[in-house]
């Protein structure tokens, strides 16, 4: 049997039925990205339909590569956190979305090179554990904040205002749809329903139709054209010193996300040996290739999804499950009217566009990431203060880059002045110097 020979099902202790079930489960738990990613990236000026097509195609391609090259049931798609950084880089750091795609493309190429020379572990080891957890938590809080803003629950003001944020207008139907959607999604998670985020989005969409903050636009249609984003990377626009930190952050987030996911899913499947994943280099190379493919198609960083663990729990053990997941992503291309209804936004007032259907999902995803707060050593001030600067700096400055800069600059300085400079990796000093140079010489 071809499937047995190619995917080694018997050796992995699985069957075709279990792999199909696992692949479907993985898709159900991560398919929210089909709606959420274009809703986020469209805020940069990118074409919503093109981003949706790029999301589905890049997810399918990278997931297939993972299945065939590494034989792992670990699916990939444009990552949450990375797409938020893409948005803030464009809106808050003055770059174009074409430059953003170029930065993602270069970061993917660098990731590939790091895998070839096996130096990715050097970068990972250079970042203190406390800052790793702080980055995840800070991005999580930022995603929650963005969800609250997109829901209309919190309203942002320009920085010159005395009160930068305040509670939104509770007579806004979008606010009620978002709040009810959040409660429904939370209840599904408490009940451990598979695909809770997806079902939460669909339930919120129904509420949106009832409250008239979402509008039915059809069910099935030909896939939207990829032309508005295909090969639109601006590589020449990266030739400035100010783009270096942006590329490094894209690279670091991709490396950290992918390795964390591989370890988490591999541990659940019993594939780790001495803390390392078999065929790990193939898996990471696939992750990097997915990022390059995604940038060419027109989306932010493609990375491994921790939701793959749901598929593993359902029985998936080989790349055959990825084949199923990839086919479902391709099928999702034909449901663009549903994606537009869910992620297209709601005009509350002139110049005010809210996203009440997808906002609850953002808040939930951010909550997952914020759980890393408990792993920061708060009783060690040399670790806690830089970590806290990252955690609060990211949402308060509305920029992942600025929040990271606060932590990476303060960490080596505090350690050095505290007499513990030898505890700091040399590369960490270099990263701090790069961030500091950006403020001293590049702004």
C-alpha cells in the first residue's frame, strides 16, 4: 500500500482513519486564520481577497511540504503575532506593506541559511528565557488590546490626548456582538470543544447578522485573485539601517514560534529524544520555506501552528494528516464570501471601522499567549524588570518592535551594572546595541 510505504503508518502506530480524523481536527482548530489573517492585513491597505487566497495557498503548500519532507502532522499557516507585528510595522513604523513583505521574505531566506549551517540554536540560546516568555506574553497582551479596539470596547486616541484610551460606546451593536461572541467562545473552550475558536467565530457571525453588523454576501464563489499581492515584495526598500531591526524581529519570532511548536507537539506525540526532535532540521527548513512562499504570495510569516496538537490528540502521527489539512485549506478558497462577511469589518461611524466578528478570537488567542507570564522569574529583578518592560511596552507603545527594544536594551545594562554581566550572552549584547543604535543614530 502506497500510503503505508510512504508515511510509515504502522511504524508510527496509526491508521489511515486516524490520520484523516487528525487532519480534519487540525484544520478545524486553526481554520480561523482563513478569516482572521486577511482581516488584520487588510488594515495595512492590502487587498482582503488576495490576502485570503495567499493565506490558504501558503498554508496548503507549507503544510504539504511538512508532511512529505518531514512526515510530521504539524500544519503551518500565517502566524498570529507575526501578522500583528506586520500590521504595526506598517502603521506605526512608516513602512509600506510591500516593504513588510520584503522583510518577511528576507527573514525567511535567512532562516533557511541558518538551518543549512545549523546556527539557529545559537540565536535561541542568546535570548534569556525570561525575555522569551515576556515576548510571548507581551504579544499576547497586545493581541488582546487589538481585539478590544477592533471590537469597539476600547477606543484609542492620538498620543497628544490626556487620556490615550477609554471605554467605548456601549450603545454600539458591534460592542455587544463582540462581548457575546467572547462569552460564547470562552464557554466552548471551558467545555473543551474541538475547534472552539472557529465555532466561536461562526457563532459570532450569526450574532453579527442578527444585530446587522455583518452582512451576508453569499456562500461559495471562485477564489479571489492573487494578483494584488503576488510577488509585490519591495526588496530595494529594505536597504536602510532602520529595516534591520524589523527583519530581525520577523526572523526571531518565526524561529521561536516554530521551535516552540515543534517541541510542544513532538512531546505530545512522544517524538522527542533527549529533548530534540527527530528530523528537526527538515521540519525547520520547511517552516522557513513556508515563510518565503507566503511572502511571494502576499502574506505575513508562515509558521507552525500549536493547534496541530489537537490533531495529534485525535490520533495523527504522520504527514498523511497534513495532506488532509492542506486539501481542506484549498477547499476553503471557494468560500471567500463567508470570509468577507466575517472579516470585512463594520463601519460604525465615518472613519471608524470595527471588526466585531473576529475581535473575540483575537482576545482568546492573546489570552493563550499571555499565559507565559507565569514562567517569568518575578523574584529576580535582573530578569523581571526587562521582562516587564517588554510585557507592558509592547501594548502601551502599540508596537512589538518598541517593546522588544525596551527589554533588549535594559537587560544587558541592568545585568552589567548589577555585577552579573558574564551571565549575558554576547549576542544578547549585540542585539541590545542594535536596538540602541536605532534610537541614537537612525531616528
